[in-house]
């Protein structure tokens, strides 16, 4: 994918953290910022898609039955 330039203002504290991490990792700040933004966007898009899917299922009366809920709790409990 071709790169495009974006200019934005960030808090001084965020810039300091970015510079610190870049120094530790010996990587350019641009690459670290791009990776951080990409990870944030991936997570937020996934989260909002899951919420929208849940709302649509709720509107369609697609609910999990008691056994399905118990199965998930058992799986996640250990």
C-alpha cells in the first residue's frame, strides 16, 4: 500500500513517550507511531463491529440459550 503523509498534533507527553520508545528500540518514531495507530484502529474497528453485530442479533431476537452461556463460562473459567 502506498504511503501517504499525515500531520497531527499530539500532547507533549505522548511525543516524549514516542521518542523514548524509539530510542529504546532503535527505530524511527514514524514507524512506531504508524504501528501504534494501526493496532489501535484494528482493535477499535473490531470492537465496534462486534457491538454492531450484537445489536443486530439482539434486534433479530438471536439470543444464546442457557446451555450455550454455561458452555462459554465453563470454557473461560479454566
